[in-house]
C-alpha cells in the first residue's frame, strides 16, 4: 500500500524477484527488487545486520547515490569508531549487495 506507480520495493529475501512481484501484486510499473541482505551480512559481517547490504541494493536500484559515495562515506564515518577489518567487511557487504540485487 502506498507504493507509487513506477516505484520499487526492496525486499530482503532469497526468493526470485518475479515471485515477490507476483506475491505483492505489483502493477502499474511497480517493481520488486530482491537481495539476500541477511545472507550477505552473515557471510561478510558474521552477524545478521542487513541494513548495510540494503544500502548497496538501494543505491543500485534507485541511483540516488553511487557505490563510490557509499564506500567513501563508510570509510569516513566508520574509520572513527571501528577497526579496519570491520570497515572492510561493511564495504564488502555493500558492494556484494550492489552487484547481486535483482529487479523485476
């Protein structure tokens, strides 16, 4: 409800995008984007924190910001609080989601 015509919803799932689009009954150019953000998070961050991969998917699907902008922002903001390993894992999570998101 509330998704405008031509809009896109991003879902954290292993299901294919066509199935999600059908299940949500998306019409009028509305699209479904899917990404296994939890799986990516578990593999890269070793914790179920899908928010970071979801940002990568959001960037790819919407074009609101570039992958480089996200990576630069992560390095700047996380560099003040986290180890290099944590920063690298978050960057890897964003990049994987950016590359793996699927849209129908």
